[in-house]
């Protein structure tokens, strides 16, 4: 009888809550709980004698003065400033070319560009590391046949950009698919109106497609920035190939990993993880804020 007195809206709300409870429980167990535990660890210091000691924000203050951590953040920031625009520019051009309808075997072309994203990051890094090798690999073989020194693509001045090349090769196809999907979602009437106004293919791309792609471009930019600050697998693989160039602090993630599992400074590593998260949040917020500028009409 109690069920008959409840309104349909109340019953729907209870049903919705019942459906979302499993997800909320899993989310709390695998995401919220580890974050809270890491926050708890960051406020303490493990001592050989005396056990765990509460230090408050001391680890955070130390992290803001840690040259190794700040140097890694600066290195990744330079990586983001160069690699992300290049990658998204390539993805945008490829998406516009495929959307033009003038490419033969467009499906094969699209799949071929997307395939690198399906390659595991470790495999991609190993493959490109083989190509980059100065004493082995096809680039070194060609240089030897030509009688010229092989380029040092794993040197101190080139290694960051060699990693950027791997990342660009891996993720350009993914971003192209996102942008192409957004282009396919534009109503045909928009293109018909542009054609009636006398707009050609180039003007349509610049003044119709690009403004309508801004939400998708913003999404790709934010995801790319977050992914770049999480850079770990590529430098971790290249560390075995160029240990004299890649130190334990080449990227913030690599530094935190080595602090936690090599130096056994788990509490300090937890604090640096939160500082890195704050950096990513600030950069993502700035990107989103800059994207809120009104689009220029042509």
C-alpha cells in the first residue's frame, strides 16, 4: 500500500538511485578512496625510529622548492607548448581533408591514421627507439651507407622532441577521429547556406567549419594537455637507451615514480602528485578560459 501512495516521480528517483549506486560505490572505491589515502600519506613522514610523524604541509613546501620537480614541470610545459599545437594542427588538417569528400579510399586512409593509437605506448616507444638508435636501426644504416654520421636523436638536445614525435604519431589519429566526428555532425543546411553565399571549399573550412569545431578542439586540447603532463611510458622506455640524458626526474611523473618505488619516499611522492594535479588543473582552466573568447566572424 505504501508503494501506491508514492508519486511516479518518487519511484523513478528511487530507481535511478538504485541504478547509480553500484557505479558510485565503485567510483568511491577505486578513485576517491585512493585520493584520500594519498592525501593522508602526504601529511606524514615515515621515520626509521619513532614511526609515522605528522608534518602537515611540509612536503608541499619542499615540493615547491624542489628543483628536480620544477625542472620536470618546466620541461613538460615546453613539450605541451610545442607538441600539442603541432599534433592538433595535423589532426585538424587531416579531418578537414577527409571531410571534403575528395579523398579516394577515405576509409582506408582514416583507419591507417588511426591505427597508431591502437598500438600500446610501450610498443610504440620501443619501435621508435629502435628507429632512433645511432648504432643500429634503419636511420643509422642509411647514414652509414651514405658515409655520414648518424643523427643523434637520443641526445640531450633532441630527446624531448623525439618523444614528442612518438606522442604525435600515436595520438594524431585519435584527435582526427574526434574532429571528424564533430564535422560529420554539422547540419548540411549550413554548407548549403555557405554555398549560396558563394563560399568555396577554403572559405567554408575557415569561416564555417572551424568556428563550429571549437568545442571539439577544446576537448582535444584539454585531453592532450592532461595527457602530456602524465608523460611517463616513453621516457621510462628511453631511459634504458639514453640513461645519460634521461635522469630520474626527466618528467614529473617519472620523478614521482622513482621517489615512491626507488627512493622509498612514498609520503613526499604523494605530495608531489597533488602538486602536479594542481598544475594540470590550472593549465586546463587557463586553456578553457582562453577558449571562451567569441569566435571571429568572417
